[in-house]
C-alpha cells in the first residue's frame, strides 16, 4: 500500500519518475526515468469514473507496454475512435483533474498516438 508521501510523482525536471516502496518503514524514493513511447497492450472505456475524474467520463484507460518492456496504466488522449492493440503511443503532459474547492490544477502524463513527422 502506498502512503501519501510515497505516491508516484514527477521529479521536477520534466521527466517522469516512479517510486516503489517495498517496506512500510522505508521513506526515501529514487526517481526512475521512464521510456516515453510504447504500444497499447490493452484498453478499456471508463464510464463510472472515481471522484475527481467523473467530469472526464467516459474516457479510455490503457495498459501501455513501454519500449523497455515495462507496463503502466494511463489515460489515452487524442484518439479518434477505438485504440488498437499494438498501436504506437507517446507520453504527453495533460490536465488530469482539478482538485476540490481550492481548484488546484493537476497535470500528469497521458498517452496519445505517435504523430508522424
């Protein structure tokens, strides 16, 4: 179980970071650079979103297999129609939600289809 002070976060320099706490008493974390491209491994449409994300429903949530083979879950964005298993995607920074009455805007990563340049 994650404690609030060990939740995954960005490390402040623009790259994504991840944390893993194996022991409950461990409090230090080490940023891990994530690959920013991968493929759609699996996906679903969320119709009954949790609090804070309900204004976005329905939205597409996907399991992304990054180019290094690791898996993570993220929302998909900028997808026309249904995503395809194996579709190439890239990480982008997007609005995730607005938090409570204070109106704090929370940004994070989502994935979109790789743009052909």
